[in-house]
C-alpha cells in the first residue's frame, strides 16, 4: 500500500504548484531550526518534516505535544490519548521523539519526495488515501488540493476547506529560504539554486511563483550582439578606404 501511495504522492509533488504563501510561518520555523534538528538527531526524521508536523498539530506551540497538540503538562485526551505529562527543559523534545517513534519515524528510510509526503500522510491518517483523494494535511496550499476535509474523527465533509498550510507547501517554501533543504530527497543537500525573490520552489526545483525575477543575461546578450555588429560595420568601411 505504501509503495502505491509513494508513487502517487511523488507524481503529485512533481505536478504541484504553490497557491498560497506563508512567509511568517516559514520565518518562525527557521528561527526554531535548532530544536527541530535536535529531534531529527534522536529519531532520524528530517527536521523539515518535524517542523511541518508541529505547524499542523500544534500551530508551533512548544508548550504542547507534537502527537496531537494537547498540553505538555498533562495526559493527552485527543488521539493518541494518554501520552504525557512531560516536564523539564526537554519536555517538548521528549514528547516529539515519542510521537515520531510511535509512528515509525526511525525505521522509515525513504525521505524522497514520495517517501516524506507519504510518511506525513500516514502520520495524519490514511482516510483520504482510502477515498482516493489528496490529503489536505500534505497538499493544502497547492494546486493538488481544492476541498474536502475530515471535520471530526470519521466525519468527512466534501465542501469543507482546510485553511492550514499543508506540509508539502511548507517544506517547499522552506527550501526557498534554506538551501540545505533538498525536497527531492531530504537526506541530501540541495544542489539546485533556489529562487528567493518573487517566487518559491515547490517541486523538483521548478519555480512556481506568480512573478518571475528579472535577469540581466538578455541585456548582456543584446549588448554583445550590438558590439559585434558595430565592429563588423567599422572594419567593412575601413577596408573600403
């Protein structure tokens, strides 16, 4: 099942385009990169994935559990129930490590675009996959998602729209700001130049912004051609003398 979903999600990633931008969220994620990296070291789950889950589950509140957004200070009452309480200076990190280990993070070895999108979908639940629909948990904020959402456990509404940023959207936009992130394989550093002005890279290094940054090369090329023409004319008439 996972292999089929990986293939489908890899295709979605390749075809995805940004429809909504979240610069303030991306900025806040990058400001807390060290905390997400600390969880990556303990679980093997790439830090952009940890950060994206934190946005979806807890709105980046470090006083809540990564698993479901319940307070660190008491046992969770939402699924997964009964976790915590967590105390001490590493309370958030400890809760995050447990959540990711419970979801098989350390044994999940595929962090390609199809792999990490599938891990995130699995983390949230496979209800959308079983319905043949893209998960808004992953794809909200891209052209891969328009509507449809589980508004409660087991309760799906076709008209509901998920207004949170999807994890793929966030990771794609993070990659435009942090050049160490390679969304095609989160275990490798990016070798693709990232566009950071007027645009964002979302799939396979493809720019998908509403506007394209201006480049100087057309002017350089045009100038070179004009100089070459002037030189040809000069030497032609010089030879006529």
